[in-house]
C-alpha cells in the first residue's frame, strides 16, 4: 500500500521493458491509470525514448534527468531481475518540475536586473569574458544618462524607474540580436557589440542610441528629457574584460566633459589624463 500510493511514480518492468505494475502516481504524472500503463512498453510507448536513450537510462547507476513535455523528471532504475520474488526492473520516477522551475527562476533573477529585465553586471561580464578573445572585432559602450538625477529628484523614484525602463526599450531598438544590453546599476548601462566591423561602426551605434534617447519621455502627465553620454572602446591588444569596461568608462567621462549627449571613442592618451566630473 505504501508503494502503491507513493508520490513518486514506481513501475515494475519485464526484462523487455513492458510494464507489469504501476502505482497510482501514474494518474498525476502521466495522466494514465495504472491499469492503462500495464502492458505498454515503458521506454518507447510511455516515455518516447530512442533505443540509445533507453540504453543510457538503463545502464546509468546515477539518477537520470529527462524532459517529458513540460515536466522535468528524474529516473532511478534498479535491475532486480535476479530477485526471485520480483524478477523485474524497478523504475522510480520523481517529478522535479517545481524545483527545477524554481531553480531556473532564481538563476534568472541572479543574472538579470529586476527593473528593466536586462542582463545585470554579472551576466554582462560573463558574456564579455565568453566573447574573448574574439573571432572578429567587438566593442563595448558605456552609457550614463545625463539629467536622470534631476528627474528622479523632481518626480520621484517611481517615475524615475519608469524612465529607466523606457530608456532601455529605446536602446534595444538600436541593437542586433547578437548584441548585449545590460543595466549595471543606477542610470548606467553597457552594450557589447559582437561582432563589429570597426571603431567607426561602433561610434555610429552610440550616436544612434543618443539620437533615440533625445525625444521626450512621457511619465504620467509629465514630459521629461534626458541625454546619454557614451564611451566607446574597441577590443584590442588582448586586454581583459575588466580593462575593456574600464576604458569604456573612462571614455564615457570624457564624453561628459564635452556636454550632454556626446559619444567619445577611447584612446590611449586618456589613461594618463586625470579629471573630475561634478
């Protein structure tokens, strides 16, 4: 009775894989009664496995993960054909869908900005590291909004958050599927352009972003304007991901020195230049 009403699906198979016994968990897990399962080939008819997958499952001494429709299942197979009282293969099937979905959700939250749903700093750095060394040229843009603090202070954080969402949506229209836009904190964003033909093309993307941000944003009954200062750096000389972002940040502050809504490409002279942004 304990086996028959267990929460895990438990089936006993003949040596050829045909179901001899199944418990009541089959109703919840497979939408089939135990009686309907008996006589079916478990690996082929019920789970839809190939011969190769069946052999992998049966030969594995470890739990085997399987996706069946929208369900995440874990199978544990015990060959008990040598036990005279049983003479069968026992398969324990556990439904891990809830825990797997929770795991995926937590992993997603750890790598994405909760406000804009964009990749966060951690995911951006991972994507940039993965892209290095590049098969072709790549570029990084460092973007800081001009005038955002005034909007936040004047209209409040809720409307400031709404502005950040709208800004991120406009910027995404300027990018390709192969590019990565991330929010790394506050009103700062980064973009990975991968691949890119040359520095001029990367600067053109930056100027396009500046252009789409300049028109008015509508926050409830208010009309507000912000601009973007953007630093652009092209990957070269095998520099690491941290240094690439650092150089793009330096170029962004040089852009701010020139006024609102400017894009500046990094050059080596900037490494020796010192300045303060107020």
